[in-house]
């Protein structure tokens, strides 16, 4: 009788955590041990050590993060605790108890000044606190984890609060919405990201990967595609980031103008292919209930 391999999933209630649970729900070879802030404080190394020692996992998938980009600008210490120290703690425990570590990072590690998709070989240069803390987390993983995967993703949407649901909610209340058209990236389905995590995890193909849906768009055109697929007649008016930020209250974090990620390492080392962003969002909209 084969032993079921346990996978600790931190941030299990987030969009990616839910997608990971969905992909493993019928897999009898693995068991997800779910944790969120209520069950495990990843910023406390002793607590992490006790938890991992008790579970004895095959792998840890670290989805936990302080993802409020504007909030990180004013909650700097907490952002570093969660995004950097938390990643360090999970890395130390993974090494001590012989578990693989799958760590999720972000396009915000880049400054957004490129004119071609970023590969894993391009040098990070984060501008926002969120990106700086996530890069620090990456560096801790590289320093302390023995067998690790780091996957940078971007523009994620899934089961939970996200841009797609926000735009659909606005369409119920407004005939017109204003959306920035000068920020470019690759909208990525949490289901698509969970699939590549499940693909990589059993392998020894360790290292840094980019993981986004193929192709690129901007937020305004992405919104138009969402409305088209959902049958909404709401008009999307394009504005610049500068124009949009003028109407915002509070601290606004700098956003990368261009954060398209090339899944270069996946293409160099595997045959794995992400879905095009248009196909992925069509699947997502089809599964939503209106």
C-alpha cells in the first residue's frame, strides 16, 4: 500500500490555494494539509517548525502573501514579515524536514520599463514595497531551501476577490467604467497556475520559473473582453495610469507599466504550455454564475 504524500498549502483560502485544492481533490496519491493565518502564522519560525515537524510533508506550497499592493506601502514591516520572513521560515523548515518547497512570487519584482517580455534571466528591480518584499522572499528561498521551485505569476484571477469579479460587479451598477490602458501584462487563471504547480511538484526540475497565461493585453482591453464574454454592454473608457491615480485617495503604489512574463524556463526545460489568456478567461467566465 502506497503512502499518501502530504502537501502543506499556506494561504489556502486565497484564489491559488483554492485552485490547488481543487486540482488535488480527486488525487489519491496526495493530501492537502491546509493552513491560513488562523491556523499557522508563517512569520513565527518556532510555530512553523512545530507545524511542519508534526505534518512531515512531502512538499510545502507557499501561497501566503501580503498582496495588498497599496497597503504594503504603508504597512512595510508587516509586508516584510509575511512576504520575506515568512518565505524564509518555510524554507528553513522545508530543508530541516526534507520537503520540497513551491514558492509563489510576482511580476512586481520587475520595474516595468522593458519593451519585451521578461525572462527568468532578467535582473529584478522592484519599485513598489510589495515587489521589494516578494523579491526578498525569493532570495531567502534560494538561500535556505534545498529543493525549491519559485514561480512568478501575474494578474491572477480565480475563486475569490479579483479584478474580473470587480469589473463584473461594476457593470451591474454603471453604464460606463474607466480603466487604465497603459499597463500591460498577461491575465492568468489560478486554475492554469495550479496545473503547472501539480506538473512540476513531483519532478526534480528545481529553480526559478515564470508562470503566466500566454499572450498579453492591457487592463482596459482585458475588461472589454470580460464584458464581451459575459454579454455586458458596459462601455470601457481608457485612461492613463496618471489620470486614474489622480482620482485615488491614499497612498498609491507604483505599478509596472509593462510586466509581461515569458515562461522561458518552462519552455527550455519542459514541454509544458500555458493556455492563451483569451482561452483561460473564456473558461472562467463560462463557469461563473450570473
